[in-house]
């Protein structure tokens, strides 16, 4: 059973401009010389309560207000956008996405009327095993307030035939959608336009698609459930940026194939524990594919290992950040499981410092020990995966990583990376459970 997701409101906006309700900024309220109320009507003409997002043009200052409620605003130009969702007893209900550009001066009122919405229609020459209509995620974006329009957006998610968009040709708007068909393979298409078209949607052919294969092995992760997905990442950000298609959400191991419109895609993996916590995963390298090209993205291949940090020397100290000590090499250096580790620095038979650290719940931990003289030093790290609140799968691989570095310090005051290295292993010939053939 698929659970309905809420509206796709302001994806990523927190990184750029705070999402605020009216009245939060006292100075702005005092300086306000206008007001706006946005009424939202459903597909049968009745008022529907929803959240309206209001974006100032060109500043990007953002407000969130309930439909039908007046908000005080400084005089100027704004985009008011909303997803008008109406529930139904016999289906998923309907979403109607709309936006209006409004000049606020004095008391202003506008209406977003779902009856003006046009169905978002997409077509693909699907094979016989695709029997259901596509699922569509769509959003309207402020096109000119940022170099990432999707950061100022409002949208919804629904089946084809239950998702509508109100046409608006304004160049201040963009409209983007992601459509996904499911069969033995998956099929995903994305498209962005300036303004909201009079006939939103598009037509696609399988022969013009690229192919992304996902291979998820088992045994290395902190939990068995792996939710893999692809997110649109166009080279020039537009209203499709970060729209996401689920590849498969299942216990490892598994493989899946998705055919996608050409362009740049972000593979991702979320590892879910039995208590519902997202306990791992990450974002591998972006993949740019042309029509007809294919790529296989792996997750969970043995052996998980330390990912990047080396000891640093300088200012008469040795410093080491024990982060990403156990991570998936296919995901990359920026991602790793939380660990608890014991770090020891010694010179000859003398222990200079011994410390137990963890990066769970505390951000990056750091080991630092002072050194007084030149000579040979030994730094050891003994790290174990550490995630309170969950039970690791029986037989989990790569549960522990150890490092043992010997290095010579010529000048304790000189700042350099210690002359040591990390070794990673990626054995071939393993099956989907990361097992080798008997007697191999």
C-alpha cells in the first residue's frame, strides 16, 4: 500500500532564506504598506483550506500563510503559490498546483481556482508489463529570485488524472514535473518549462531514454532495508532539481533497472532500521547519461573501510579526525557510519595519549596530542560501528576497522599531512550477499 505524501513545499529553501510566518519580523510588519489575502477554491468551486507560500520578487523573502488569512506585506511584487489538495473517499484525491504574480499596494486579494487547472498528461510507449498510470511529482517555482528555482517552490504528488496545474505564462514562474511508470523495469521522465503551460505534460519514447541499474548487496549495512532512489540534478538548476523517483524500497540484496530521460541524476540510498530510523546511506557521484547510455550504481559491496582522513602534524601536535572510518566505497568519502573508537599515540614504549571518541550524536570528534621532539611515532585507531537504539543484523560485515600508522616527525612545528596512507579493498567475484564461492 502506498501512503500519500504531503505537498512538496519549498524543497531546500531553508538553506537560502528562512521560511517565516507573517508577523515574525517585527520591523517588516511595521514598515508594511500593503496586505494580501489568497483564497483557494477546489475543483467544484468550494473554498479549500491550504497553505499559501508567498515569495517576494526579486528579494526571495518568503512568507507562509493559511489561505483566506490576510497577511501584511511591504509594497512590491510577489508570487503566491499553493497546492490545492482535495481528499476523496474512493481514491487518492486531487492536487491542483497554481501560482499568481501579484503587485501588492494597499489591500489586495487574489484567488487560485482549481477549476482552471489542466490535467498534467504524460505519455510513454510503455511495454505490456506496465499496467498502471504514472505517478507524477510536480511543482511551480519562482524562476528569477535564485539560481536554484526549486528552492522556492510548492508542489504535490499524485496519479496521472488526479494532478492538475493552473496555466500561467508569466516568465517569473517555472513548472517542473517527474513522471514514473512501474513494471518489470521503471521508467522516469522529467521536464521543466518557463511558466505553467496551457497543456502541462509531455510525450516520451523509450528509445530516447538512458538506463540506470542499481545493485544492492547485503551483509555490510547496519540494517537490511535499503530505499534507493534517483533525484533529478540538471546541470543548470531548474524546477525539476531534486525531484525524486523511488527505485526500490526493499530488504537487500536486490537489483533494479530504471530507464530515465537523458541528463544528470543523483543516485541515493537510505538504510532504514526496524524502528524506522534512517541509519545510513548517502549520495554517490552524480551520473550524466545520454540517450542509449547505461550505468550500474552499486551499494553495499564489501569491504567497507576508512574513507578519507589522515593524521595532521604541526604546531607540536598530532591531530586526527576519526570520521567516516567505516563507509561504503561506492558511496564516497563524505559518508560513513557512526563509530566509537579508541585512538592511541605513542613514541617508542611511551604512550603519549589514549582517548575513546565517538561521532554519534556529537558531530565530528577530534583527537589531538602534543609532541615535543622529532622521532618515530605510532598512531593506532580501533573503531567499531556504534549506533545506540538499534540492533545490528546478525553476521554484519565490516563491523570493525583498525589502523596502525608509523611515521617519522622531522620538525614537530612543521604543518604537514603525516606520511602515511589508507588501504581499501574491493574484492571481486562475490555474490549478492558478499560471499565468495566455496573453496575459492
